[in-house]
C-alpha cells in the first residue's frame, strides 16, 4: 500500500483526492495512512503560509488535509523523505526495466 500511495502522489502526480479514488478508499482513510507513513519516516509534512485562497480545494477532496478557505492559508505540503525517495526510485527503475 505504501508503494502504491507514493507512486500515485509522487510519480503519477495525482492529487490527494484522486489518489483516494484510485485506491478506492475514503479521504479520511488516506489521511490516516499518510499520518502513519509520516510516523514511519516515508514523508514529512511542512507548513507553508501563503496569502491567496485556493478555490479548487473545495472540489479536490483535499480541504481537510490541505487548508481552510481563508485569505491567509497555512497549507500542509507532503515532502518525500530519503526513505520515501528510495521507494519511488525503486518503482521507477522497475517500470523502466519492465517490457511494455
């Protein structure tokens, strides 16, 4: 499951909501899994302050994870740790050697 989530988020560049749909799990379940993945050291959450609103978050399923709709947003960005990068690198190498 960890590899699939990292693949969808960081290799396929899917959004939080798209990843939950692709895995056929709720956004709440994905959030819990991501919390566990952070605890295990695969990802790290960083907070970014911006001065804009994000009108698309109402539709992406990421509102609870990302930020609230205010003029000054404190967004949570998920960053791959070295441990997470190794998983993604292995997946990329595996995909490159797999015949299509």
